[in-house]
């Protein structure tokens, strides 16, 4: 598409019109999709083997290869994410079966995750709906109304060591082994979870037979732990930034909160590639059927989108302290800011 011929759209005032304009980017390109998959899966396998092959030369040397291996595993998860939206391949069956296969590597039951992620898209930024598939975020009012023990629990949950360290390890290694939160939601959550568990057990058994228990753990654990922490960080920063948008049901609209409640995480080019452009999250939430590799086309053709919700890598680090939604200031605030604001109102 020639950017000179692109009609000017007031994207801030007319997000619905923008979504209609984005329809032309929804078509996946089969050859490009296959290339993207191969360019991710093959290097991941290569770095895994390289890490295993260097164990005898010293474990710390092998750990260096865990970093790119984790990067490719994150990218595989992002391809799985595209598959869950039906946007990576033209065929729904291809999306689902590739997504399920990648889910074995990412320790994620694909069909259940697809369902919970769809709920996240349908309710993101809505203060009155269950906050499924996202980072738990309370309003200042909700936090103040909690008993002391529950406030401490929330503080611990939002601590960076828990949120980006212990939490991701628990989520991917343990929590995904049962359909937590969907125990009584029918057969799909159980089938998705148990079939993924069985496939993981089979793959682990084969790998242990090939390389041994200890070498397998020495290679796989650091890759999994690093990739899971990166994945949770990416998911966090997509909606946890100061000028995000949350609304109550009466004022909430899908298009407004998709565009203004999601960030544009403007990463350096290598990191954009490893994260499969997931940082263009405001566009993704507005039109989730756009393949990840076509999101840069949207920014090229609609340059005004580059500035909405934009966060640089450095700026994103400051978002860690933002833990509560202040409904009066209409922004995310820290515990200290919430305490100061509460004290000022009490005077």
C-alpha cells in the first residue's frame, strides 16, 4: 500500500473507522508464515543442541546460549499467540495444530489459553468485568477496602521478584498443568490441558532418553525460566503503563480501550524481531486478525499510530512501580502515590 495514497484518519477520535481501515492487513501470506516459523523453530533447536554440546566444556559457557534459545522460545510463543487469533495461517486447522504443537514447547495448553486470551481481549480495560488472562490490577478504592492480610498479599504479588521471577516459573511449569479457573467449564479445558501434559511428558521422556536427566534439566530449565520471565514482562508492559485506559462498564468501549489502553512498546529492531512485533499492541488489540509480521506495515501506512501509548525500553522500566488504578487521576499509580493521594483527600 502506498502511504502517499492512504487516507488521513483521525485515529484518536475515530478508532472504529481505523479498525475498518485495518481490514486490508488481515490476510496472512502462507510463504511468509512458513518462513517465519522455520526461522524461529530451527534456530531454537540449534541453540538447544549447542547448549547441550558445550556442557562438558563448562556449564557457564553453555548458559550463554540459553539467552538466544530463550529468545527463540519467546518468539515461538508469539507465533502460537498469532495462531490463537487465527491470524498466522490462512487455514484455521493449520493455525490450531501448529499452535498446539508449539504449546508443548511453551508448556501452554493451546486451546484453553486461546479461550482465556479471547476473554482478555473482550474485556481488557473494563473495571467491572472479571479480569481474565491478564495481570491482576486493583483500583485504589478496591485496595483500600481489602483486609490488611489481602493488601499484603497484593503487595507481594506485585513485587517484581514475584511478578517476573517466581510467578512466571509457577505459571508455566505448575499452573498450566491443571485448568485452574476453568475446572467446571466443561470438557475442553481438561482435554486441552491433559493432552498437552501427555505430549510434554512424551517429549521429555524422549529427550531424557537421548541426553540424560541431568543434562536435559541443565539445558531446559534455564531456557524455560528465562523465556517465561520475558513473556510475562511483555504481557505486563502491554497494559501496565501510566497513561493506559480503564473504564467502568457504562463508559467502556472495545475500540477506545483497545487503542488507548494498550501500549506501543517501541523496542530496538532486534528485540522487535524476537518478540514478533507484539509491542505494536494497540493495533493488535484493535484488530487481532492482523499477522504479527504485517503490523509494521500498519505503522508505516498510518504513522500517527506510532505515538499512541508509545513506550521506549527505558521508559517501560519505570512502569514496574505502577500497581494501582487511580480512578480520580485516571492513571496508574504507585503504592506511595496512592497513599499520598488518600492522605490528602482525608485532610
